[in-house]
C-alpha cells in the first residue's frame, strides 16, 4: 500500500511539473521553411562525438563539449553558407576517467599547448533539400588539414524555453589522427576516427 501511494504521488508530481512547462512548439522539418541569416552555436545543446577501434576487439567512443562558433545560413541552394566552430581540447570526456585525463596530456592532444580544436568551412555543396557536404580546414594538435563532413538538417523553430529561433544539424566525417601528429598507440588503437557532430544554432 505504501509503495502504491508513493508511486501515485510521484506520478502526480511529474504531471504537475510537465503542466507548468511552456507548450512545446512544433519544430519544422521542412528545409524550405528555415530562416536564413546569422546564427551562433547553442553551446549547451551541441557536442562532438568520436569513435575509434580499441585493439580491433571493439569500438570505443567519447565526446567533446563546450562548442562555440557561428553559422551564416544563406538562402537559395545554401552554397554560400559558412560555418566556423571551436571546441576546447580540455573538454575530452570518455567513460574511463584515467583515459580522459591522458587525452589532454602532451603524448596525446596536449591541451595546454593546443587549447582549441577549430573547423572553418571553405565550401558547402548541397546534395539534397536537407543535406550537404561541407569541406573545411580542421586545426587539431597544431596541424591544419582539410576534411569533409556530411551534414543533414534536423529541425528549426522557436525554442519554447528561450524563445530563440533555433536550427539544428547533424554531421559525420572521418579523419586519421596520425595526420595531425597524434600517433600514440597507432595502430593498436585505431588511427581512423569517426566523427559525429550534433549542433544547435541560435539566430542573432
């Protein structure tokens, strides 16, 4: 009886909390309805994931956070759009505390010497109404090299909490960490790194 009453109380509290939230606006998933203009990265709702081989037995993932930057979203076919983002090297996070600490050390990404990882687009090529390839310069570990990302539109609309007009994209890509001078344990720990980017951008 006590457990049932407790469950009912918790359910009622959850319903009351939900009722007090602003009504959720419907995000549009139609790229033709997206507003163009200048945007800044929604840092709290953006992150970068990475996955690489762990000794050939499994794939291991982690992430970076604290992304900042800007997006210029052009009209038409969006080929004139531009993106520039930066993420703190010290923001590496993995499920293994010891590894997380090691990744920012000089043998790996050397966060003190190279405090930021940056990407600046040089070309945007639409591949469909809601997708594009983005070529840009990635600066990592003091080395700058071009990489290509495949981007896809997620949704857009007014954030019901902040009221800011927001547009979201996902993107994927790959790189070889040895190309950027990060060679620790290659090839035992994978050289090829798969990237997954999840970005929210708020209109200025």
